[in-house]
C-alpha cells in the first residue's frame, strides 16, 4: 500500500492557535471500524464515515481553541486502506502544525506517515513543563518540514567575560540548526590576544571592541561583520537548548515577523539558587517585547530599523521600540530552550528588576539550576 506524505496547507501554522495555560481544554477523536467522531468543548460532536474519509479535515478548525486532542481507537480500528490512512495522517499532521498537542491511540499505519511522535498520553496540564515540552517537541518535528531551504544565521555574541565563552560555545556546537556562523565581539579585549572558542564546524569571527564604547556599538560591529541572512543575539551567561536556533527560525517562518524571540519565563534566580517557570502571556502570538538574549532579526530588517542603538544599556529595548514605531511585528513562539540567569548582584545586568519580580506568577520551581537537555543545562558545570 502506498500512501502519500501529508502536505501542510499555507494556513497550517500555530500563530494565534495555541491557547494560554489558563485552562485545560481537550478534544477527543474516536475511531471505529465504520467511522469517526470528533468531540470538542462547547460544540456538538462531528461525525463521519470512512467511505468519505476526506471529510475528517472539516474538523480542523474546531481544534484551534483546545490544548490537546486525544485519539481513541477501537481494537478493530479503522480500515487500513489507503484513503483512510491518508486522511488520518493528514488530519493529525495538520492539527499538530496548527498548535494542537495530539496524544493517544493513533493506528500504526497512520502514525508512520506523521513525522512526529504521538505519545500515548499527555503528562500534566497546559502550563506544566512536562506538558509544554512534549507539545513543543511534537510541533517542532512537523513544522521543520518547512525549513527545506533553511536560512543562514549569524550569532552575535558581545562579551566582556571571555572566560565564559567555553560554556556558551558548547551550547552553540549542539545546535540542530546547522547553517550558522558565530561573531564574537570582545568588549574591551586586546586585539592581539583574542580568544578562539571552539564552535565546532561553524564559521567563527572574533573582533575586538574598545572597552569605552557602548554595548550597542559592540553589537553593531558584530552585525557589520556577520554574513548570515538572519542575526540573533545570545548572552554569554544564559543557557540555550540544542533546538533554540531552530525554534527562532521556525517562528520567523510561520509568523513572517521581522523580529522574533522567546520570553524570559524560565529563570535561575541565583540569589535563591532556585529555577522558576513563570506564567506570562500566551505563546505563538505577537508581543511588545521578548527576551534580549533571544532576539532574532533579519539582517535587512535590522538595517531598516536603524541597527543597534549606540547606548550602554537597554539595547534590546531600543531595537524593540524601533520595531514598534515602524509597525513591525515582534513575535514570541514558546519558552522551551531558553533559561535566563538572574545573578545575585545587579551589577552585570542591563535589565533592572528586584528578585521578587521573578517570583511573581511562578507556576513551577526547582532547587538549583534546572538540569534539562532541552535547556542546554544537562552537562553544565557547577
């Protein structure tokens, strides 16, 4: 039996379709030998017969306001013919791409056509790390098909602390997006004694920036030296999971936004030696600001926005303000893969905020630094 690979429609994106963690709304798809039944909150069930399997796609829009879809198949299951298999695989693939977390008993013949893992159940509730992690992984697997012609990304890394470069270089080497170059701007570094961090097979350029010049000036010099289609800022003391760059590139692809970035919801509060995950807003939506250490912007877009402002502090805020003034969208996907470090002293921060600020709206917390491969902290020293 030959069944074609599901093809995503243009409108199959998660933009505006991933509900926030203010509830736990789930739909159910029951599969029998004769047909299917789709039950969604606040809607009458939608039913169909396998003699017309293509009608299943009519239920896609009903999923746009639910967090998850559970599939339940009778022991006999649906007939394993080509039409039924194609309809099921297409429905599930498109539902995932649109932002619905799909779990349950998807028949193996259809599961093999869905390029994502469909777990037997969802652990936790929306807003819990376990639930959101698995949902994001599933969506990432399906949406990655859109990156056949992946753009190149230049990482801009401005630092006054070259001793931190080995650790951030480890996270950069692990990135699953491979069209990458790294531009390090050593702020106050000796031009004759510049470091050479190990970034693996990625391109590397290290430049010296006079210590008396601003952070914005250092970032602009790094941007001028970069050759990537897209530019992203990384901070030398935060943590990044292996899919971080892929997430940002996907976010730009699906949203079309000139500026994208994640939120600083997962925070290691050094003064308390505690990692917290805060509930802030709704993922996969336009926002007013994103975490500075995650900003990704098109090289041409950065130029049209006036580049990095020549200011010592709030460089990220200046760029986002320029984007807002220009009417350019700033887009936030999800928070998986980025862990912001709030140090015990404020001296190294350009963002002034009390420790208590990072404890507001906390949903989960862990003693010490959260150790997790999706955040790049599994093998972190210390």
